[in-house]
C-alpha cells in the first residue's frame, strides 16, 4: 500500500511533463482531439492521484516522500529530486491540479480557434509540471527548480501571442521583474545553505531550527541579524513572484496573455508561490520578528494600494489583476502576523473565486469579440445567464459576504492580525521572545488591521462596480457584438459552475486545523494564544464594511447616483488621473530604473561596442591578421626553425630557473 | 596467462581492429566508397570500449605475468583513459566517414591510422615503464603525423604534417635524452623502480636534467606555452576530425602519461626539494599557457585556429589539476577534478571539431567566422550542439565543462602542499576572457545573416558524433554523480600502489610469478 501511495507522487508530477513533451514535440501533427485529450487527461489524472494521496493522508497516515533521482551527491552537498507530501503540499497540490484541470477544460473552448492550440497546451502542461515541483519538492533546490520553471512558463504564456509587440513586451517585463525577485531568493537560499551547512531538505532544516536546537544552543544562526537577512532576501523573491510592492508592476501587464492563463497562473497558482514558500519555511520566519513585521506591512500596503487602483480601472482584466495583487497582499499580511493557516486558507478560497472571476471575464471577453472595456458592455446578464450567475457568486465571495468562501478566509486573516495586536502578554519564550514580538508591534498590527478593513471596503466596492457595470445598466458596446455574441459552450460553462460551487463551500473546509501539523511550535503557540473576544467585534465591522461597499457600488453605478462617478472624475480630475494611471509607478520605474539602464547600455554600446569591439576588435583584428600574414610571408622558410627556437628558449628559461 | 590476455583485451582488440581494417582496405573494391571500413572500425572500437567498461567495473586488474606487469598497468587510471580515448576515436571516425569523400581524400588507411593512433594513446596511459610509454607515444605520433597531412593535395596539409613531424622529432629527442638520464641515474626505466630509487637517493643534478627534458617533451605534446607554436598551424591544416582527435585524444593521453610519470616516478619528496620543484614549473607554465592561449584565441578569424588556441588555454587549466595532485605511496593520486576536466574537455573539443567538419566543400575548407553566419537557420541541430560545446569549453553550466572547472579549482584550493589561490584567480580571469570568443561563435551562428551560400556536408553519422558528444556533455553537467564517482575511482583506486613491483622482481625479469601476484 505504502509503495503505491508514494509512487502516486511520481504520477502527479511527471504526467503533466509527459503531456507537455507529447504536445510540444508532436502536437502539430497529432490533431486537435488528441492534443485536447493529452493536455486535459494528464492533469485530470494527476488530480485524481492527488485525491487518493490526500485521502491517504486524511486517514491519519504519516506524510511521505518519493525519491525520483539522486541528483547531486558531491562532497557535502546532497540534493535529491525528491517529493514530499504533507498537509501543506497536499492542499497546494489539490488546488493546483484541481483548479488547473478546470482551467484546462475551459481553455478547450476558449482557445479552440487559435492556430497554436498545441503550443498553448504544451506550455500549460509544462507550467503544471513546474508548479507541482514547486509545491511538492522536498527541498529548497527542487522548489527553486519549480520557481524558475513557473517563471519561464509565465513568460512564455504572457507572450503567447508574440506577434503583438505589446504582448511580447509584457512577457519580457514579467520575466525581468521576476528575475529581480529571483535574485533575492537565490541570495537568501545560498545564505541559508551556507549557514545550514549544505542542508536543503525542509525536514532537516526544520529540525536544525527547531525549538530544541534553540534551547540547547545549537541553532546554526547565532545572530538574529543574519536570520533576518535571509528571511528578507527570500521575501524579496516572494515579492517578485507574488506581485507585492515594489515588484507588483508586472502582474497587471501580464493580463496580455490568454485569459485562462491569467486565471491559472496569475490568480490561482503561481502568484501564490511566495505565500507557500513562507508558510513552508515558517519555522525560519518565526525566528525573525523584523522580517515578519516587514512582510505584514508590505502585505497590508499592497492590499490597500492595489485596491484603490482597482476602483478606477476600465479594463475588466485590469480590475481583476489589481484585485489579485490586493488579495495577495492580504495573504502576506496573514503570514506576516503568523496566521499561516489563515493565509493558506485565503490562498485556497482565492484560487477558487478568482479563477472563477477570471474565467467569467474570459467568457465575457469571448462573447464580446475581444472587447475588454467594461464601459463598452452592460446588461450582459441577458446574453450570458450562466456566466452572470457564476460571476455574481464569485463577486459575492471576494467581497466578503458571510456564508461565502472569501468571508471566512479574509476574516481569519484579519482576526490573526488584530488578535496579535491585542495579545501583549503571551507567555512565549525564546531568544528573541515572541512576546516581545507581539508587544513591540502590537499597536502597529492594529493599524494594519484597520488598513485591511479599508481595503476590504474598496474590494467590495470595485468588484460590485465591475459586476454592475458589466451585467446591469444598459448595453453601451457596438451592435454587432450584441447581435452575434460568441456564446460559451459547455466546456466553458461547466468549469464556471464547478468553481462557483467551490466558491461557496470552500469556506467550510477547516484549513487552519488541517495545517496545524506543519507549523513550528512558536507558530502554533501564536495561533492558540489569540484573543477570542476580538473576533466578535471584528466580524460585525467587516460585514458592515462589505455591505457599505456593495450598496455604494449599486448607488453609484445602477441606482440614483449614476451621474456622480463622472462628476467625481471631473471635479477631482487630478486624483482620478493619478489613481487611474496607477500612481504613475510604472513611469517612476521607467524614469528611475529603466531609463538610466538604457542610458548606461547606450554608453556602453558606444564605448565598448563601437570603439573597443568594432574599432579595436573588428577593425583591429584584420590588421593584426594582416600583419601576422606579412610576418609569416617574411619568414616562410624559417618558420619551423622559429618554433624550434621558441622551444629551446623555453628550455633555456627552465634551466635558468632550475639551476 | 589466459587471464592476462583477457585483461589486455582492450589493447588487443584495438590492435586487431587496426590490422583487420587495413586488410579489408586491401581487398576492397578501389572504386567503391570506403565508408563501410569506417563503420567496421566503429564496431571494433565499441567492442574494445565494452571490454574496458567490464575491466573498469571490476576496479582495475593486476597483470600476473611479469613481462606484462613490468610494462603495463591496468589500473582504473589507465582504464578511464582507455574509455575516453576510445570514445574520442569512435566520434572521430563517425565524423570522418562523409567528411573524407567531400574532401577528396578518401583512402582506406585513414581508419586504420586512427585506430593505431588510439592504440598508441592507450599504451601511453597504461605504461608502467618509460620505454613502453615511449613506444606508445611513437605509435601514436607516427600515425598522427600521417593523418595531419592526409589531405595531401592541399599545401596547408603538407605544411602541417611537416611542421608537426619536425617539431615532434625535436621534442622526442628531449624525451629520449631524459629517458637516458633516468636510466643512467637509476639503472631502470620502470616507473615504480625509478620511484623507489629516488625515494632512497637524492636526485640531485640528475633530477634537474630529467625534469627539464621531460617537461619540454611533454610540454610539446600537451601544447603548453612556449612549446605550443605548432598547434594552430597543424590543427588548421589537418582534416577537421583529426584536429578533434588531436585536441581530444592526443592531449588526453599526453596529460595522463604526464600525470603518471611525474606523480609516480618523480613524486617523491626529494623532487620537491630541488631548486625549483616541477610543480612550480608547471605552476608558471599553467599561467603562461592559459593567458597566451586565451589572448591569441581572441584575435583569430579562423574557427579552427581559434579552437587550437582554445585547446592551448585548456592545457593550462588542466595543468592546474596536475599541480594540485599529490602522489601518495608512489601511486599516482591525482585529484578527481583532473579526470572530470579531461572528459569534459575531450568531448567538447572533439564535438566542436565534428561540427566544424560540416563546413567543408570539395576539398577545400575555409572556416572563418563569416562562414558560420546564419548557420543556425540551416542546421539547427548542429548549431545547438555547437552552443553546448562552446558553453562547455567556456565553463557555463549546466555543461560538463563548468563542473570540470569547478572541480579542478576546488581541488586546487583544497591542496595543502602549495598555495594555489593565485593560480585559481588567474584561471578564473582567463575563463572570463574565454567566454568572449566562445560566445562569438554563437553570435555568428544565431544572430548574423549568412553573407553567401556555402556548402556543408549533410551526414547522419557526423550528426550522431556531435549529437552524442553534446548529450554526454549536458548529462555529465546536469547529473554529474556517476561521472564524479568514476573520476574519483580513476584518481584513487590505483592498484599499482598495492602491487608496487619490487626492484628485485624487475631486475630478473623471468622471476617467479609469485613475487608480483598478491
């Protein structure tokens, strides 16, 4: 039995790779039916395998490993291509393969007419393989392999329609910004490797950094400064991959890719890699209060910052993109306050409802012949009834209406943040005292909680604005699209319905309890010591906030206040311009980083390329060759003797030195 | 006796293959193409490779008959060399079968010369006696002299062969002179006996003369500066696959023979106490060789000359491995990095020359960078393989060349007998210079429009040759485990130390078997 269960991991990870290889190499000749089958079935079977593995784990069995390959075994460095299935990776695998499978099915309808259909599925399967490496790998190196792999696939899929220059550029932007993050991640990883003496395996790392090790003083890192540096470097990597300030700029542009890709990579799976990584290494991050506070702060700021931008966007996918950035901010707020379970919970529910919303927007865009401006839509509930209902469910879920998935998970994060803020007398021990952690930052975490609540208000508002403007009011687009919409087929509607159901019931899955075994003791203590009185106060507030947002959206876009938004926009045009243009961050980066780099590159081109290489190298080399040629002609007969003379001179020098 | 013959099978098979295909050529229809002879040679060499693999798996063998045992050592060190030489010979042959007709020099003896050259190299790396080594060296050299001038209608080829021959003869003179001094000083040419003698007696002036002579002779074969000047001319004039054999095979054999001679016979403490030990000489030679090779490679316009200078600079890196090696108990204990590096370097260069072989046409070769322009658009696979070889030679991961450099440099930094940090720093700077001209090849292949039509040879066996080499280079670079283990085995599992033939048993050669069998 156990043997079978372990080999399930092999199926989960390598079946998508097989699909990618088949579709990538032979897809052109295979025909659409086979490509569809290979692309979807490999992921579907992986999902079923993941379900079996999960059931095994759920029945109380121990987490298990599967060794694929002894990868590097040199000196003190031992790296295995090994996979590990515990409570955290089980959850991630189910989300990745489950949501991934639904999105594959949706893509069959959405990408049906694309000429590079096979290439699309090959990339998508390759992405699944990389993502599964990321979440299932049992050590840092396999995670990094997946980490780079998803970045590559993301680049390939954003620039999928590379004929369009802008889209190709968006792919490049994503790649370059991610590289900045990856650089931080690599430095963090090497520092960790260095201090942990070549240990890369999570379990070994965990025991190295465990409580016992701390108490008996064998912790590999004696100074909190180094551990903080490692955590912050890793967090830079997380910022790049999970689109946090200041590296979030690539995600809105990444919407240039096909919409199912946005749903899969840029909402449900890849962008949550940072949250996964920090949760996986919770034993490490819990040792550095400064890093944790930084993460929480960046998360909360990103949440509010992106939410305000989302309020004024017109492009349906841009709204969802900023919403994703904002929701990821919540997750980082969660891990930053030590509420790892709540964060992963939100990660899961967000995967459901955000994939649903993206796929819904995909159905809308598909129906509207590629139109993405919500102000050129309207009244679409008449045209797309099923899309409308499912989109509404997704919107309610993200807005935080009680009973739907998003409410529970968002609540859990805010509860964690506020609870930590009020818990000043937790009896925790340790060299850096978690009680100090809570004490020093108590007030600050309360501020962050309030920021989170304001972001929740914005979220409810802009999501319902999106919903009302798209599905209610009057139609404002061109007649042709209205008269001849591309109605979504079953392949597109069934994933929407499944995800809608998940967006409701996903909130009832006890993720925090499920994840308890993977948390280090300090993290567990932190969860146990939350002040429960606060949740009674927090819940009514956040429900009120959600309702205000929804009602305001209705009032301003459907109800009597319909003229007000344009009035605001004209009266406060400076504010609207600033927010609509995303606070000019892109322009700022362009001016401060891209331009200087270009100038330096241009200068280098002029000096190095033109003068050194073209001048001295290209023009100089023929000159050297010509001179050499002349010399050779001059000594044509004597050449061999010359060589022999050189040897004798060498000999003479040797004699001189050896004497 | 029978066991000894079985253990000598790699050498015997190669010898028989060489003779066999020579006969095959005599009886073959002179009007028919000779391609099949090449394939027969490949099959024969593969059998020898299999025999080598079998012996390597058993961990090296001891020859029981004294007349074999004093001449040859079949330790993992030698067997590793056998395998590498055989692989290089196989790839060279595969690259040649369609190259020769297109260069209008398809004569059947080509293949037997390649096989005999390989036999010579194998004898060199397995030699337990300086005379055996010298015989191996000459078997190899004579074959290579002929092969260098094989395109005999081309004046460049004749020039190459003549130069190589004259200078080779010159260098051989130094070797023989050195050998004579060894014999004069110790009364023997057996490496172990020489080592024992020098362990008891101060080498003194003899030591200095011997070391100088040997360094000049080996310096010529490995193309170390300033004994390198023949290299670019000879590589340029030789058939491209033969240039690959010289870079990948001859150099490997010469390096392994050098390592064995210096580490076994002159590895004793007294040689360290000479005015300047040979390690210090190699130290400076390494610096000189890397730097001069690299700088001259940068200015080359002809890809074959560039590869020649690149092979010179690589000789410098490999010398670091030699300097970093220690000899223990008279057995050659080199760092495992040396072996890994040789493997990476040999396969990358033989592969690169196999790709370059494609660029011939009607008896003429003009392999300038310009002719590589746009190569990737017409020969995607060959260009991809070339990228792998260039990356490996430049030392870019995930290729074997990167790990080879890494291992050699680590060996050097871990060495306790000398401070090799400055040497490693020079090597790292040189590696960076090297990236320039290796990348230049890639730039031309992928980023330049072809200037004019140039003919290329389309050949499946040639494709197999560089495809296989590229595969091995990437696999060894990505999954280096097995190769590192083999290298370590070649470095440390040296039974010659265990079987150290006592002086007595060597002097009366027909002594009872019992003295050597353990």
